[in-house]
């Protein structure tokens, strides 16, 4: 019995003190996989990374730069304390984990740091750190709880202020990050700058993504992003007045799927009401579908764009880029891809605008090497069709408003006295009539009882506008 008890004691000691070291090795690999997955998005770059593995816990630091193209927007400095499984005693005692065995528990702090100087640099410095608590499962999956506290800053030297109402949510991911589900919510924020004032409320984001394709790097799935209200006030140059712009009920949804090496995706964007320039629009939005995209070729194009995003754009580099791109294009279009704007609709008090557009490519001859290598083949392979209808009153109102602003600006530039509103309105009405008559005389639009309409198509190098072949030479001129 004493020997049995001794064996049990040794097993317990091994579990408590030996296994954490082995789990620490496995956790480091999983941690690096997660960081690498973040950096593959193209908009995030890792600029610094360190990892100090211990026995019961490890320490890590990673610095990310979030970019828009070449422009660096903000730096995020992440500090992690990693408690090794299978029973992270320190995390359990501190309330960060339960009694269920795990690979590790990661306690993270993320601090935003401004990059360069902007009117919001001082505000960014005052944003409190975000807290992330990740529980890595034994199979390599896990869940990260995200908490970002709210903050309200005092006015800066130029009157800049921030009121951020915080953010909460979680990220659930499977082994090797092959599938990721995200849910985030924020009541909103209010930013006041020297030349602008922005308020955003009711922010929610949800996504269900899985990674497919070579090395499971291509994301497909569903996304949904909604915003209750966006209100922007921008000061006009050399004036104390604000131009107001607002949108309510914004919703973006998208879905994509892969089958047999082909990608199909759809997304839609809608809004309830938009106010700009003294006019009100809405509801409105669009729906877009993309079909039959060869995934392997699409990934090649993305890698090519990523490789050339920081190029100096010399003539030689552009020539090389186009040569490499044209090598990929035949593979991209071999399955006859198409893009279709299935719906474009905007309602207003003055009427509505509705339209659709479809562009398709016949890739049936891509197996012919002579055609595939000839850029002129695309001229005959592409087909397009578009239709647009706008209520008469709406088009006349839009053109009339533009003409009024144009006439007023012409008088201002000439340093002439600006006529009374009634006189400008009369001039704008006359020019609006001439503009619409000119569009109809040129065959650009046609007229029905309620609408002005445009119908256009392209096939075999020929453009047809409102049922009539378009003479390209007449548009270009002699």
C-alpha cells in the first residue's frame, strides 16, 4: 500500500510540476500560430515580438502596426502572461480559470499607441488598455474574452475630446485557427477634433469564418456589421460653420463559400436614412454577388498585390507587375466568373433611383494557349449589361441643386455681387432644363411617364446605349 501511495504521489507531483513545462512548449507553438494568423490579414504588421518561456508560466510581448495601404494608423503593444496547463494553479487561484484542464490561460493587456502626429494623437494616448483573457483548450482551440473600458478625456489644446463607451465581446477559434467566430459590441464613441466632430452609436460586429484552400489561409463564411447612427460635423475652411452629415440604421452583411476550388460571395449594404447637403435620402442600399472565382488564382493575385504594395511604382516595376498579373488572369477567368449588382435602390422624398449591373467573362477558351496569352481576347470575352431608372422629379432636383451651387460659386469667383435667391433659382431651373434636354438629345437617357432611364450593354467590343449602337469615335472626337 505504501508503494502504491508513493506512485500516486509521484504522479501528482509530475502532473503539477512536470506537465506544465511540456504544456508550456505546446502553448508557445499555439501562441505563435495565433500571432502569425493575425499578421496574414495584410492590414497588420508585427514590428516586435519576444517570448520568455518559464516552468509554470511564460511572458510574451508583441507590437502590431495597423495599416491602410502604406499609411500606418495605430500601434498596438500587447503584453501577455501565459499560465501553463493542464491545471494552471495561479490562474485558478486568481479567478482567471476554472478546474477544467486546459492547455493554457493567457492574460493580455493591449495598449494603443499613436503613430506619427495627428490631431488625435493625444486622445489615443489616453485610451485605457484593453483586457483579453484567452483559454486555450487541450485540442488547440479556445475562446478569448475581450473587455475595453470606456473613457472620457478632457479638452486638449485644440479642443479635441474623446468619449469612448467601451467594447465587449469574444472570439472563439478552433484548432490551428481553422475556424473563428467573433462577436463584438460597443455603445459608441464621440470624437471632437479641431476641424471635425464625429459621433457613432450602436456598434455591433459578428462573423463566422473558416479558413480553406492551400494551408488553410483563405477566409470564407458570414459577416454582419451594424451601426445605429453616424453623425459627422466638419468645419468649412475659414469659417466657424459645420457641414452636417448623418446616417442611421447602417447594416453590412456578407457571405462567401468555397466549393470545388471556386469562390462565390454576396454582400449587401443598407441604410435607413442619410442626411447630407440639406437633403434627406433613404432607405437605400445595394446587393452585390460575385460568382465562379478560381480560388488558387485569386490567392495568387492577393499575394502579388501584397508583394507590390510598398513598391516605388517606377515604370520598370509597373511593367513587371503587369507581366506577372497577366500570367495569373487566364487562371482567374477560366471558370467564367461574373459580378452582378443585383440591386441598387435609394428612396427619397423626391422619388427613387433603382439600378442593376452584370459583368461576366466567358472563359471557355482559356485552354487555348494562343487566346489565353492574348490580352485582346478579353475584349471579346467580356459581356456587360446595365440598367438605371430615376424618378423625373428626383433627377431634376439633384441637377437643379448642383446648378444653384455652381452659379453661386461662379459669381463668387468673379467677385460679382451674388443675385437674390429667386434669381439664382430661375437661372438654375433654366440650366437644368437645358442639361436634361442635352442628355436626351445625345441618347444618353430616355423618358417614360415617370422616369428617366438608361440602358447599356457591351458585347464583342460593341457598346449599345438605349438600344442604339454607340459610335465610340463620335465620343472621342476627331
